[in-house]
C-alpha cells in the first residue's frame, strides 16, 4: 500500500449510515448556516462530530495567529465591557501582538456609541423552542438602552468586512434578533419585546468606522419564523433519510476543513483571499462559550 492510499484510509473512517438528532440537540446560527451552505458539512460536523481534519487556510502559522488574535480581542473587549479600567488593560497589552494593540485602539476610538445608563450584558446566551428542538444564540454583547432599544453587538475579527448584502443573508443576522425577540422578556421587565426595538450591529476592527446596522421588525420576525421552521424541517428530513449531498459549487470547499473527507483537495485556500462570507471564520472565541451558563426560556 503506498502512502497516499494510507492517507485516504486515515482520512475516511467508517461512519454510520443512519442518523438521528438527539432530543437535546440545539440548533445555532452556525449549524443552520452549515446545513444551508453544504448539507454534507452539517453531517460531518454535527452528526459524525469530526473535527479539524484539514487546515482551513494557508499559510497555517498565520491562520493560527489570526485565530488567536480573534480570541484575544474578544476577551479584551469582554473585560472592558465588564468594567476593567483601560489603563490596566493597556498595561496587559504591552507585550501582546501589535495587531491586537491596533485593534484595541480602533475599538476605543470607534466602538458603537451607547447612551449613558445603558445596561450591558456581555456573553449572553439565549435559546427558544424550534420544531421540537431548541435554537440558541450567543451574543457578544447585548446592550439595553434607556430609550428601550435593544442592541445586539457582534465583534467580528475576520480580515475583511463582507459586503452588506452578504451580511444580510447570513444566518446570524436572522437568528440573533429572532431569538432575542422571543426570549428577551427577562431584559424588558418581563414584558414581550417589540421586534422593532431590536437592532443587530456588526463591528469590525478591520473596518472600525463602518459598522453594519440591521434594524429588526415584526415583519422580519414573521419572515424568520417561517424560514427557520422550514429549514429545521429540511434538516430533520435529511437526518431521517440520511441525505447529505455535497455542495455543488466547489469554490465553497476551498476553505472548508472537511475537504479531505470529500475528495475536494488537501490544501487550504490562501489566507489573503479569504472570503469572509463563505467560510468558517477565523474566530475561536466560541471555544470559550462552553463555560457560559445558558439561559433558557
Ligand atoms: S469540503 Fe465541500 S462538500 Fe465537503 S463538507 Fe466541505 S463544503 Fe461540503
């Protein structure tokens, strides 16, 4: 057996041919996005639970640096939102990656302006029922303004800010306001939230003066309820019938970590050409989420 054959066997373990979603399975914007992008990716990640078989982008060392940068930036902002003084955080940054210091200065200068008296809830997790399962959302920051507006702020640490249309199509842009509209009563004195009071904001240190704002509404909530219910039913049907086709457009595979399982190449795409909207982001901040208590409604 030559080495390439051995490699293929290592990369393709025997996998089950029938599947089921555990009753405790929770949908998230990531899992829904994965299914919509490529049903096979959903299967490999959430049913086979395979992890990191291929490098997502090249060069590897730089990709790892950027991932760590994203994690460090989220932690830094979380500490600031929690009330740690800028002077202390500045001192801690003295020996850090210069890129982190630049992002931090951009944050201090350009972060979204919040009115005095705004209540801040960093790293907030909410979930709502969805077709027999639960749909969860993890907010980097929920800001409740004195005027009754609810801002969901997401710190995005990818290299490039996507076009607004691409952001608007993202699952996250639908799931986060939808979940807050249904599960946010605890932040509104026990009263239901008016969807029109919710706004999703993406803020990029790479484009600090160009945040993207997405106001929500009752019409969008209704649209998203139908969309998410329909998508969840599609996933349930795919699981029942074990039908997980590979995405047709092979460009999608360029930055997918599962390329080797699908015979879609062994080498990651170039980091410099990373198209933010088509890939799993180089943002490992989610690895910390396991430590965060979930609030269920
Ligand atoms: S490599 Fe392509 S076909 Fe395979 S899981 Fe990833 S996106 Fe889907």
